[in-house]
């Protein structure tokens, strides 16, 4: 038997999903997270899920983990104290930054510039210079380097970044600084910019390398601690972490390159949605991952998730590949309120969180939330799964009544208003990754997951015109499913910066082939057979004079067949789709990347028994909920008892261990062969 374990650590729960790769059987569990040490919650869940499956940790071959350790360290300002070594004349590179200011014109007046990750007093210059072609103009001097490093040692830096002018073209000077740092600052992790991001643009390269250095001690400590506990439990299988771009990297690599983990958490949901979509026969998907505090949305076209070249965390925008995920402050715990100034209902971004949580949870919450509105309307039945979990509906009513009183309307109208507003917030986020990127949402299905996604997916699909609305199996642990079903990924970048009409096509191909060999070798070192490695290329292209570029993914065979002329044609098509116009300017090739991918997990979802279309056997009880301005009769179903082909007329509620699905009054839900509920207009 061969087992894969996906683990996703959230703020409230740690989700685990165990796959038997041979039979397709799976087990799932949720255990309370332990924020003081996430590994404790993981080990608790590991013991529980192994007990459920009747196996030992030693039977697990692959441990695949999505984590927010790097993200939280960055957001909470708990990264390491970073020392920075730069070229002479560039000491203020982090302070000058970029001139872009968020928030419109008023931002120029009121926006305080964020504190740089590397302080000015921890930044030191050294002599020595490479020119724009990577040739040495002036050598570095060891005494000069030693003096700077001794000063940093005296300042007590916990991590070191070296980012020298034109270092991306020739990293010899940076390497020498790194060699001396190992001697003078033993035990301090060193991040060299030509290894972390070998691309042009000094500020972005420096910022990304500093961010990598800032989270290295935190991530390294966490990964080593987790790996030690897993080995002590008997698990000898490989430990991999989910990258921001939806691929996997080894735990050892993650200790050196943790900047690639900044969007690890949200990426799990997108990769899980990819696996579900493939099994459900869907190619174009919008994802709606609704948690307690926020909603993450992404776009999948032709079973390929959109990727971007920047990762945004808080005020930081680092140059690292990531899935194109947008986040909005709208979740089950989002608080509803009526500001005195406007008298208009608002929902979020403030959240009740896990503590005290919504009023319905009975843990001391007093403010009305989205969850409370769902309980009042009957969308969340107060007695779930045979009464094992009970919600305080009366408490929710009292909380939502405060909103109704302020607005001078009825209780149900106030509750429905809260739901309508939070749905509009989700709708706005989905427009950002579809309409504003040139995609027609009517050509996509909408998949809702996370604890609250299936509650809202039907209503948001109606706003988007995206059908069917999909409620996948085990939507509450879909991020863990994504961790368990994704594949290894590594990439190598190199700046090129040359006009196409001045570029030798053979030179481009030769450089890409060389980079492909390097990335393939990295996967081979992880034990992946050469025949299981797939290589793709990415080219960043722009019109001459533009300050930004458009990344284009292309497979090696197509590039060899169509040449660079085919690349410029693809760029023109993509540029017009994104911006509705093209330019007469010459095309410029900016960056080259080679991406190596491990084997795809060829695992079919287990099929459900065939039904006759009648879901009566899964019926738990009759129910009432608010729809179309009045209370209407509805039915509650147990998802575990539904069969393939069952058709559920709305209004209806389908409950399971980790989530609740709402099918609205004029819609029907059809159970597909693997258990997904596909909701369409009746």
C-alpha cells in the first residue's frame, strides 16, 4: 500500500486528508490548530487519521504540507533582523523603493511608507562593481567586506542578504561575500540575490532577497522541528511543502528558499480545485474559498491555474511566482454593523475570528456575523449531523435584531441584507480575476469550498452567470486535498533584456535548454526519474519602452516549431486581451525561465454507487428557510447517503462533516459520479 498525506494548517483548524494511492480510498480529519507551535496540531491530527485508517505513520510515503508560517511571520512583523550588504552608492535602495502609492491621489498625502524589512542602520556598502554585461569593472576587497560584516555582527543581525549591482548577471562578488559571511557570521543564514532572484531591476531583486532572508530563521526552525517530530513518530517518507505557485518543494529546499512559500496556504485550495475539476470533467473554473475571515478567489482555464510573477503579502510585493489569488475580507466570521455616519449596512472586513467567533457558536461572541445571518435565515440548520453540533439560533436572532432595529426593517430582511452584501463582496473579488483580466465569467463554472464556500456558491454563481455552481466532496478540507494531489515543481530564471530583432533564436534556445537541465537535475536529486520530469518554458515579453512585461508559458516543442515569431504573435493576442490594444513598438524579450515538473498524480476519485435520481434515502428531515421574501419549506439531506445521479430540488440543504451546501429555491443540484454537487438553474 502507498499513502499520501495532505496537511493544511489554518487559523482555527488543521485539516488532514490521507490518500491510498492504489485504491483511491481516503480519510479526512480536522483537529484544532495550535498557533504557538503548529507542529503539535499536525502530530495530533497525524495520530488520529492513522488510527482511523488503521495504519502507522511509517506507512506514509509522502507528507505534503501547505503552511502559512512564512506568511504570518511577514504579516505580523516577526521576521528575523536582516543585515543587508549592497554596492557602494546603493545604501538607500530599500528606503527609496518604488514611487507607486496605493489609494489614489489622497494616498500621496496620507500614506505612510512601510518600514523596510532591512533597516538603514543594518545596511552597509562595499566597493566593487560589475557592469551591465556582467563584466568586472572593479574587484571587491576582502578587508572591505570583513569590515562591513563585523559591523553587522556587532549589530546582532539574525539573517544576511547580499544584493550587489548587476549581481544577477555575475554572482562572483556576492559569492565572495557569502564565503566570508560563513566565517564571520557562523550560523547566520545568508541569501544571495543571484541565487534567489537572478533577474534585472535592483529594488525588486533586493526586496525579494531580503524577504527571503527575513523568514529563513522562522521557516527553517519550523521545518526542522516538524521533520524531527515526524521522524520520531516513524514516518520515513518524503516531506514536501506547497509553493506559492501550486507546486511542491522539498523541506530542505524550503529552508533555503522560503520566499516561495508566502502564498502556500491559498495555493492548496486552487490545486485541490484542479484535481476536483479534472475528475468532474470541468475545464474552466472560478474558485471561491470562503473561510472565517476572508475569501480567496482564483481562475482556472483549460485546467491550468493563472500564475503571476509577484506575491503580495500585506504591503509587500515580492518577485516570486504565485497562483493568481485575490483575497477580500468577507468570511463566515465577518461582522455586520451600521455606522452612525452613513446609517448604511456594512459587512466586514472586521471578523469575530475563532475567538470569540459568531454568536451562534456560543463561545462568547456578541456581534452579528455572516454565520449568524445564515443561521437566522435557516441556511445553517441549528442541529447538524444528528445533533452532535448545535448552533444557538436564538442568540443569532438577538444579534441580527440589533441590525434590524438600526435599519428600521424586519429581522429576516436584515439577515438577508447581510448575506446579499457579503455575496456582493465575493462577486467583486471574482470580477477582479475574471472580467478585469479579460475573461467572460459565463464561460466558467464556480466552485465553492472552505467551511462556508458551499453556503454562498449558489447565490454568487447567479451574480456571475457562472454555471454550474460546484460543491466538491469534503469542501472544508479541499486545501489539504490540494496539498495531497499536487506535484513537485522547480524553476530557474535569467534576465535577457534584448529586442527580438536583435536576438539570436538559437542563443535563446540554448540558454533555455541549459536552464532546463539545471531544473531537471534538481528534481532528479529529489528522487524523481528522468522520464517523469516535464519541462516547460516561460518568456517575459513587452513592447520596447514599457515598464512591465507579460509572462507567456510555452512548451519546448512549440517554441522550436514556431520560433520567436510565434512568441510575438502570442504576446500581441494576450496584450490585446488584457488591455484591448496593441502597439507598433518593437517587441522586447526581458526574462527567460525554465520550469521542471514532477509526475502528475494519476489518481481517480472513487465513484459513488449509482442512484435512480431520487435523493429520498439521504433525507434527514423537513426544514424551513427564508427565500424570495418569505419562509419556504425545504429539505435537509445527509451528503454521505447521496448517490450518483441523485437530483436535489431547491430549496434544500446538504450537510456533511466539514461544510454545508445551500441549493436555492429555483435551482437543482445533481450529484455527479464522484459525489460533487453540480447546481444549475432549474
